[in-house]
C-alpha cells in the first residue's frame, strides 16, 4: 500500500473522528475546510490550498461568500473545486430556506433572523419578496431581482409572478448590501414607497422592508415617513 495514501487516510480519519465527537465546534476553520474539501484535493496540496484560501479571504465564511472568479485566483483552485465550493454554499442556502418555511415573522427580531439567513451569504445585491399568511407565517418567497451593488431595479412583473403563486394579502420585501452598511439610502426609501403604493392598489399590504448588511439587519418600519 502507498505510504502517502495511508497518511492521507489517517489524517481524514482523525478529522472525521473529531467531527463525530463534537461537530465543527471542536475544530479550527483550517480543519473544517480541510475536511470539507478532503475528497476534492490530494493530500500533498490540500493543506497549502486551504491555507491560501483562508489567507486570501480572511475566514471560512468569506471563502464560501467568494464568487467563482475570485476563487479561481487562488493558486491550486481548479474550476471543479471552485464549482464545488459554490455548490456547498447553495446547498446550505437550500437547507436554510426549507428550515425557515412557515417561519412566523411577527416580531422584528424574528424578521432579522429570517432575512439574515436568507441574504447574509449572498455576494450579489438581491431583492427578495416574501408572501405571508394571516398569522405572518412565510408561505412563499422569491427573488425579484439580482445584480451588482447599486444596479438592482424593481421588476414589478417578476414580483407579481411570485406573489400570485399563493393567495396572500400581505408581503415583506428585503434586500442586501453585500459590501455596504446597514443603512437605507434615500433611493431605498423612495423605491419602497413606490412599491408600497403599487401593492396597495392591488389590495396587498407591504408590512416591512428589511435591509441586510454586515451581518446585521434593520427595518424600514423605523422610518416614520414610511409607516
């Protein structure tokens, strides 16, 4: 048996045993990333590539927030590996979306939790609409628009496509500032007022607009001129 394969297997077993005992909480970010990429990288290159990824992006979270082209700039990261990292991020997002189905957005704190989980990992600026039932539970949601910072425009046709999937009389919208601050711009407020008026004509109430940035979330309900 090849000695390097024995060493590789032994190291993987050690990381797997640590994970089984205490999950990721008992492991460093370097070990977590090594374990996650163990089936995609040869042992001889794995530790260095993992170190380079963490050095380039600063943290495990930022590695998974990086886009495809940014990942390819790291030495040793192939197209296949970059796609795999994006796949893991999207898989996590699918899990989070399903975990928060029927989540009740009856308080500001719950809204913050929900929308940070929905938008906190996005690297693009995204406008999201969420349909609510009479108990303020999430019954449907969808992305209205996506683009680079400051370029996202409201697509009312797309918004109504999402809202019309299920009967609802109230919605929330949310967007993120991937590289910005948790502060509504004047344009955000004007656009929200326009959306609010548009939906009111259709008998749909805009309950709130949440902005996610820098791991935080704020509510436009705090703006007296809006609500």
